[in-house]
C-alpha cells in the first residue's frame, strides 16, 4: 500500500470543510457548486478535471452523491483522516438543525403558528418534487425504451404496489440488456473540464493507495462491523422487537438502494414508515421533507425526522425524548456509514469502475426508472397534502389510494399553485419558495382560524 503525506494541512482543510458545510443548501447541484467554488476556484487544491472525475464516480453509487464527493476529495487531500473529516462535517450541521426542528415539531406542532407554517411548507414540496422530476427526466430519458421504462416503474409502484427494491433491480437488468443493443446510449460519459484556474497541487501528488484484495477485505469487514454494530448493541439493550432495531435494519437497507438521489427512495421510505411501521402519518412525511429542504446537508436527512417521530411515539423503556434522539442518531449512522465505505473501498478502483460499460448500462436503466419513482413520490405527496382523507382500494393485483374529493384542502391547493408559479414561472430557488409559502401558510391558517 502506497500512501502519500497530506498535500494540505489537515487543520486548514478542516476549516474549509466546516465553512463548506454551512453552505450546503439547495440540494446536490447547489452543494457541488459550493465545493467547486471553494476547492477548485478559490483554494485551487484540486484541478477541474480531477474534481469532475471524482464526481463521475460518486454518481455511480447509491447514497448522497455530494456528501460522497466531499468524502472522496477529502481522501485525495488527506487520506483516511481527510475522508472522515470532510464526510462528517458535510452532514453534521444538517443533523443538528433537523434534530432541533424535529423537537420543535413534536413539542409545538399543535400550536396555530406551527400548523400554519406546515400548511405553507408541505404544498410547496409538491412543486419542488415536480421540478426534480423534470430535471432527472431531461437527463435520463433519451430513448423511447427508457421513457417506457420510466412509465412502467411509475405504474408498478403506484398501481400494483411492487416493492421499490424490485423495481430498481428490474430496471438495472433492463438497462444492462438495453446497453447490449444500444451501447452508444449507455456508455460512460467523459467529464469535460472547463478552462478553470490551474491547481496549486499537481494531480500526481494527491493521495493514492494501491488496490489489493487484502486491503479491500480489511476495509469491507471493518466497515460492515462499524456500520451494523450500533444496531446489534441496541438490540441487546432494548430487545430485537424494539422500534430502534426495526429502524436500524430498515434504514440500513434503504441506504443501499438510494440510486437517483433522495427523491427516488422517499416514496418507498414513506410507504413503509407510514403503512407498515406506523412511525408517522403521510402528511408528516411531507412536512419532514419540507424541513429537510430548509436545512444544510443531504436531503436524505429526512429519514432522521421519520425515526425521531417513530421512536417518540413508541420509545419503550427509554422515554420519549431520549428514545427519539437515540433513534434519530442511529438512523443517521446507518444511512451515512455506507457512503464512507463505498468511497474508502472503491477509490483505488475508481478508474476501472468509471469505464465499466456494463455498470454504466445498468445505471442508465436505474436512472430511467427513477423518473417513474419520483413521479410516484409526487403523486403520494399530492394526495396526502391536498386531501385530508384517502381510501386504500384493491382489485386483485391493483392497489390504489383514492382521495375523498370532498376533503380537498383549499388553502393547500392555493399554496401548491403558488409554489408552481414561483418555481416554474419566476424561477425562484427552493429556500425562497419555501420561505414565501411558509408566510402565506401562516397567514391563511390564522385567517381561517379567526373566521371559525
């Protein structure tokens, strides 16, 4: 194993990563742009080409690509310690912020002001999810077969209730087969560097390690043990049937199928958390996503909110507040540890993975299916945000949620329309839209409460 020394001071790198972590709003595109500006343009620690090369690898992985990019660049600059510092700091502010917001929701969610706040935030999420849907569709649906695959994924999830992991596995297989017929459409895309500033650190001096079977096995075994050990300890102290074990195992599995970003897996998480485990209501799932949109860090952090509410309502012997905090932190752990494992395990092999045509073809199929998955998420949120009551109906293999049209929430409909206008007509950013809709929601709720 060949290891280079730190190419920048770890102390200075830590300061930069902390500054980046406080600016990671606006989803992966905004987060990647923040790192681009800080690391490539201002500090000039890494070349544009190498930065994009790292990004191209991270897009192949399940999990939050921006957090994985930070971990990978941290590894290039400072090795193992740098990967931990960059990856942990990237999520730490979001963990703290969402933990505080979850506590506020539980403690004050019944007050008029907080109800008005969520009346405004939840409908805005519908427009935000539709915007994400359009972006993914534009990038991933460049052939009629892929359009059909997206439609099939939507129908499988929303009409036949096919489990999300099965949809992703089938999409990967179809993508691989499609790549055999149309290799030109599924070949790995080469990242192209722009005429940016020359880096102060030559690519040849960045951290590297010689790939080997021994190293890979050590990283894999150590990573899996570290990943699952907290779940085992919780099972020992709270019992195998506790909510903490259920959440630890469920979110561990979800972390491995988050291809296509957080939006792709949230419908699956929401369906399981609401219908199977009963940790929260459909409307609360939309509110949690709205809160996650307002905090720094990866959007998948919404799973922390889900776990917090589930454990608060069924804490066992730990008490509501202690149990909720434990569940939130455990869920965050099992969600993000795999991202570190993927980087530390795969970085030495990145060149091979990046040019693997079969893997790229499979991911082409997954990307197409993700369009249908996000469309299903949009329908899920719309039903449970715009209507106060829905009915689950089944006819043989068909399983649908049918809204009660008489339970339509007019204020929610008004704010949904407002969200669409602000995003698609005025091109406002996510935080600005959420802030405006929150103010309107509070005003409408106060007006309705006063009249009643």
